[in-house]
């Protein structure tokens, strides 16, 4: 989805008093009003052309095989631009179902080649099947006049089970407490 930013709307509104003055005082100079609107439309179109393309965005997810209640595990995401310009800043938000605590939005800056990797902590609230449903990406063009948004479906399911890791760690600690130093 492509939409004008607040900056583009404010630029149009700043010219509105002049356009109204021309319409009332000198209607024969309507060409100036048309030039203002066409100029802003041209800048908006140029910003869309210079921005990173929506079609060139790819995402890879590396989610844990299982999540445990009362613990936090990360899902690793990699955003890749196959070709074309990359935006300087991308806002990313991972959407999950109600079994996971809602992740915080992430602002991505800096690129390693054509990709950017980051981790999002996942905290299960209860047992069941947690779902990573969508990834929302949002960035602006270099002039800050056009906002591009891509919603990428993930549909990744991760089972959530009781925290057996804690029991396992405690069992190891109990059995190694009485062992000789060489056996440990």
C-alpha cells in the first residue's frame, strides 16, 4: 500500500491559502494553482520511484521448534531486498495470536549487504498453538512524502508446552552436586 505522509499533506495545506487567494483575487492565474498541485504530485511520484520497492521485499523466519510457558525465546527474522534501493529506516511489527504476549515494534536501521537480521522475543502466556500470523513493514521514501507498507503473511505455528526446561536444569544441578570433580 502506498499513501502520502503527513509531510506531503502539510505541504499541500501550506499552499492552500495562496491557492484560495488566487482563486478569489485573480482567477485568470489559475495556472499557478495547477502548477503547485502538479509540482507536489510530481515530487510524490518521484519519492515513490526512489523508495524501496514493495515487490522486492522478502522475509525469512527462524522460529524455535517449541516454546515454553514462563520463559522467553527469540524468533530470528531476516529482511532482504532482492534488488533496487533500500530504505534507510524500516518499521517492523510482528503480529501473533493471543497465546503470545504482543511483541514491541522494531525500527530497523543499517543494512548488511542487501539484508537486515533481528530477533523478536516471544513470551507465551499459556499452552496451546502459538501462531506468528503476519509481519507489518512500513517505510518512507527518501523525500519523506510517500509511505509504503507491506503486510507479509507468515502463518507459522509453534507449539507451547509447560516449562520442562526448568525441571531438566534442576535435575542436572541435583545430580551433579554429589559427583566428584573429575566426573563433573
